[in-house]
């Protein structure tokens, strides 16, 4: 797709590739994890070659997910620090979500407060998933069965939370026109940047 030379680069090719690797790993983990969660979802295991292969692949896909998300975390952790302007955004978020009116929203950095809170929520959930997942990975770790069962419940709860956050993220990306274009092609129009991320727009353009 031909890019407008006046557009602003929002994400590099490496950042976009990293993001999509995280997304693909998460979808695979969600599908295989749901197959273990309840019998109604068991047919999803056939996507991975059956129950045995699902159990084998799930933790290894999880390792790849942790590595790829870890790379994303290190790359964007500084940009996702909450500021006073972000908390004001949260305070006025009801007007944006219900009325779709962002005229009174404070200017935002490269990521708005909603994106930042999502970033930290996903990071916290992932940490819980990793710790509980290691306890459950009995092929390599042998721990008391009671602890494994408790870890299974915690792992499922954290996984369900992440799935909910994932759907919220996808919905917000579709709802905010131009966001998906940024993650596919890496650029946004100046008008989009000025409207949704005014502080970042000024940093990029000096306007």
C-alpha cells in the first residue's frame, strides 16, 4: 500500500512483527487452553492434532509467548508509565466510552491511559500465568498435587482475564479508526495523531 510521505511513523516493522507474534501465540494458547478448561471446548484440541499434542504444544507455545511479550515489555515499558494527564483521562473516560466524545479528553502520549492500563494488566496476568504454569508443567517440575491443583485454578482465572482483556483490546482497535492501519502498515495520518495522541503528535512534529 502506498504511504503518504506526510504520515507519521507509529510503529517500526520490528515492533509490528513482535506485536503480531504475541497476538498469534496468545490466540493459539487461548484455543488450546480452552480445550482443557471445559469439555464443551474439547473439540478445539483437534486444531492441534488432538488432546495429547495440545498438551505437549501448549506450554512450549507459552514459552514463545513469554519471550515475545517480554521483548514487547522491554521495548514499551517506559512509554507506558502513567502520568497525571493519564489519570485525568481515566477520570473522563466515561464520556469517551458512552458518548464517543473525545473533545474534553486531555492530550495523550504515544499510548493513551487505556492502552497503558491494558499493558500493565496484561503484564501482571502474564506473570501469574508463568508462575502457575511452571507449577503445572509436571513433565519438568514435580510438586505436591494440592499445589498443582491450586495453580491450575489460578492459571485458568488469569487466562480468562487475559482473554477478556484481549477482546477489549481488539474492540478498541476496531472502534478507533486508523489504529489497525498503524499496526499493519506502521503509520498514521497527522490528523489521527493530533486527535488521539496530541502530546505525541507535538513531539513528532514540533507543531
